[in-house]
C-alpha cells in the first residue's frame, strides 16, 4: 500500500480535503491528535495536550489506524498527519522526544511506511478555533515551520498544495499521487529489465 501524508498548518483544511478524498472513493485515515483530544475532553480533561503522556497517546492511535488501513485492501491511502507530525507536535509542546516516539520514527523509516513525498497544504491566512485547536495564527505559523523542519530533517519531500477549494486540492493531491505511483512503477520495471 502507498501511504501518502497530508500535513501543514493547523486549520489549513487537511481534514476537509481528506473528507473530499474519501467522498471521491479514496481510502483515508483521519487525524489521531484530534481524536485523542476529543476522547480526553469527553472524559472531562479540558486541555489533554498538557498531559505528560499525550504524545504517546497520539502515537498509539496513529499506529492502530495505520495497521487498520492495511486491511482495507486499497493500493493507496491518504493520511491526515503522521508520526513525523507528532514529532513536530512534541517539539512545539517543548517535550523531549519520548522513547516511544523515537522507536516509532525508526520503525516507519525502516519499513518505509509512508511515501517520501508528503503533501503540504498551504495555510489559509487564518486559523478557525475549535475545541481541539486553540492556537493563534502567529503560533500556527511557528507550528507550520516546525513541520517543514522535521520532514526535511527526516528526508521527506514536501509537495506544496496551494490554497483552493477542497475539490481542487483533493484533485491535485490524487493526481500527484497517481503520477508518483506511475513514475515509481516505470522506474521499477526499468530496473528489472
């Protein structure tokens, strides 16, 4: 399975684009951090990201959903963030990289879990606050840069997705993923000749 990650600034429209990709028939996986926050807030914890084990809880959900995606039988799946984003989150929160985070980053590197091309959605110029997203636009831009830095540090290539309608962005991403798959298939065939 080819696993492509969508990332970018909080509030850049990743979840909306993921839902558009789903509507178009693509396999998708949602954002784990938002899920963990929703579960913890439902249990009465107002700011779950302040808990010491928050990053590892996010990793647990990411691993669970990644494993579940393999069972779908689809050849391509789009992910709303990845463990690399969780590294950016950990650094944004000022936390040291946990043993679990280091182990997960090493696992996905060794296994080649996610495609090296990552779709980076341009910010919309503002951030709409939600229960899980309590960040100013200025802070969101710092968080955005951390994502660029960690993906670069770990050797991923960012494919910039400009601002557009959710449909346009989904079409650009699907087309770029299909082109990347065709290129890799052609290169593999040429290598085996």
